[in-house]
């Protein structure tokens, strides 16, 4: 595994020139918007969640366990490294996990030396089986690997070298489709918001969880480009603090107005009237519209219902599991007790032998969800089935 430390970026000059050069009010507004746009492009586009290296021999991920203190990139080329990165949330967020698995299986198969199609296919299946087990809840992991498998099956008659090219092509397509989907989700999501909206979000469903922009945060970024100046409240998201470490980090880095709260403060900010919409991502949506997302999401939906605040789930259609009729059928990942008892503390904060329950996700029932925003449009949970008929 290789490490790369990112050099500090230089965006200050443009910012200074905006303040130094006198301009007419009209020019000033145009320049401000231009600056904002470039700032967004600049600040987020240099932050690569997951990509291939130039030689296409390894997957490069930004190690999210090191954020917000350090931006460290890891190069992964062995199945064990890729599995470990997904399992330990060095790369996380449903779409980003799917993209990592697709690039990862390509990288691992590309270096496998054989002329035999069946030997190559068996090698692929072995890695697919292994990587699929890294995390169980996000459907994007198995969906991406299944797409890669289908490509191999469709091209079984080609020489192994060409099958490898097909795998690469499919992995890049999965990544590019995600970027396009996120942009569309942002556009649809923005239709539900107005300038100055107070938004509560949970976990991290932003740029760091996908290829670009995010899902729940995509409308925030697009709105920001248009000068909407949202007031975003980020739940810190116990126990792994994705909201504090990642959402607050990426929003602040992009110049979005963000305020961090502890998870148990959500009701208080809603009661104060500071929240007009709750935006969350999803790891798997069942056909009936039940949605699995980071633990704590369903509680927010209950609170939102109580205060009469719309609760939106935003995600690509690749997060909808056509095989899953309802939330009861979604496997919920359970993680190590130490994440709750020890992780952020100098000393263990729980009596020895105390029992701990640490589910990583929960399911929000469809009747608490105001709308599901996908790249194909905005749907009420009961309307999701339309997507399967189109
Ligand atoms: O455990 P994590 O950090 O992978 O959980 C991520 C989430 O719950 C996100 O909200 C979800 O994957 C949507 S990402 C666009």
C-alpha cells in the first residue's frame, strides 16, 4: 500500500483579487458568482474520493479515517487492501464503496496472468465473493460487482486481454454514471428548497461518499453555486462521527455555512424553527420505499414528522434494491463494540463487560419519508415501483 500526502492547495490569489480590484456593482456580482463557481469547482474537484492511478494499476482513495486533520491518499492494489479499506471505512458511503469495488476488482484481475478464459473467470469470482463481504448494507457494493460480472459473462468469447479492457470500461462507466446521477439529484433536490433554507443532514452523503457532489449534499452545493446561502446543520453522527469529521469538513472547505450539532440536539434545533428540510442519503432502498441509512436516521424522520418538517431521502437509483420488498429484508451491519466504548476517548468510557449494541444503519419506514429524490426525478415512496416498469 502506498501513501501520498496532498500538498496544500492555492486558492487564495483569486480571493484576494476579488477584494483588491475595484469594480462596478454589476461586474462585482458577476465576478462573485464566477468566483463562487470556481471556488466550488476548485475546492471539491481537487478532493478525489476514489479514482484509478495513471497507470491503472491501483485504486487511489482519500483515507477518510484521517480526515479532517490530514488529506492522505492510499494506493490499493491487493484484494486484502481493498477489502480492508471498505471494511474500516477508509472509503465509505454507498456509491463510493461501489466504485471502489468496481475499480478494485478490475485492478486485481488485470494483473492476473492467464490466457485461459475459465481460469480468469474463476479468479474474478473469487475476488468478487471476497469483496462482497466487506460491508453488507449498501446495495451499491454488490450491485457494482454484479455489473462487472455481467460484463465478463457477455464477453466470455473474447481473449482475456480484451475482457480486461471491458472490465475497465465498465468500472469507469459505473463511476461516470454516479457523477451524472449525483448532479441530477442535486438539480431535482434543489427544486424542493429555497434560498436560506435551514437544512439538517445526518452522517455524510456528500462529495466524500460518492464520485462528485454527493447525494443529500448535492442540492446544497448546487444551491450554493446559485447563491442560495443555506444554513446547514450537521449531526455529528455517533459513533464514527461522519457528520463532524466529514460533512462539516467538506461543507466548510466549500464555503457552505455549516453548524455542527450532537445527534441529541436535533429536536432542539427543529423546535427553534431553524430547520425547514431534512436531507439524508441512503444505503439501500426497498421496493416499498423503506430506506436504510446511517444509524439515527429513522429517529430524525420521527422528529421531522412531529415538527411538520419534510424529510427527504436522496440517492441514485443504483441504491434501490429491486430484489428487496421492504426494510425487514435489509441486512443491517453490526460493528465492533470498541467504536462506542473506546474509539474517541483516551480511556474506555464504559464499565468493563458492559453489553454494547452497535448497528451501523437503521431503516426509515416509507410512511415517514416525504419524497425520494433520484437522478430520474422526485418520487413519493409509493411511486418507486414506477421506476421498475419504465
Ligand atoms: O457507514 P457509512 O459512513 O458508509 O454510512 C454512510 C451513509 O449512511 C450514507 O448516508 C449513505 O451511504 C449515503 S452516501 C451518498
